[in-house]
C-alpha cells in the first residue's frame, strides 16, 4: 500500500472518529437539556399551583414571569401528541436555547406568540411529525391556559424572520432542521 493511500485511510478514520464524538456530544447535550426542561416545568407547575387563582390579562400586557434556577420563564408548553411538557423562557438567546425553548417574539395575550427551540428530541426535534389538528396548550406563569390546534406545518429559510414573526398565527413553533439549512415551522390556531 502506498504512503498516500495509508495517509488517506488514517485521515478517514480520524474524521469518522470526530463525527462519532460530535454525535455523542449532541446526544449528551440533548439529554441534559431534556432533564433541565423537565425539572423547570415541574417547578413552574408547582409555583402556579401554590399561587392559586389565575390572574386577568389584557392583549397589551407584558407576560408575567417566574424565576427558576436563575432563569425567567413565561410558562409551560404542552404538546400532547409528542408527550412533551416544556418550560418556555421569557427571552431567547443561543445559550438559553440549550436549556429550554424560548419566546422568540410576541405574546399569548396578543395571539402572536412565537417559540423557538433546539432540535433536540427532548425539545422540538420531533415537531415535524405533528399532524394537522393535533392539540397543544400553553399555561402562563399566572396559570392562564391557552389551547391551540396545529393548522399548518411548513419549512422556512433561516433568514425568513419577517415570515416567522408577522405571520398572523396565534402560536408558532420553530426549530432548525438537521444541519441548520432551514426551519421546521408549526403554525397553530387558538381554540376558544
């Protein structure tokens, strides 16, 4: 075997090992995020239960928050079809997305809430598998519950910020596709 062939084989093995390490790291990060999210969702539910009655809200009102482990959350999103119960942070950042889904824009009160999350299987990694008519709910930090049904699932460019935030939908969920080339976007209508 020539030196060149031997070198190419070694480089191939090194790249394969690097890919396996990256895959293992992503699985670890996803599991860690899932555990953090489950813990925070439980603490938010306990806080809501302790506080008792729900509070009145107005469309132009800022959503209340609850502080859990140094982070501010606006409530809990439940996606029954995927058996997901996820806390939603009040503001998004890349570091916050590693912990839990985040409010990207809008409010449940003004019927334009947009929630972003990583594509971890414990977060929004499976939302592309939702079906039209699937039910979701969002419980705010004051205990108000908003019910939604899936109305549309689409794929958008990662640069389609205007389409994401000014869509006219009551609730929008989105996450990256594997590799980040586009965004899986789930549009939901409020159920009165």
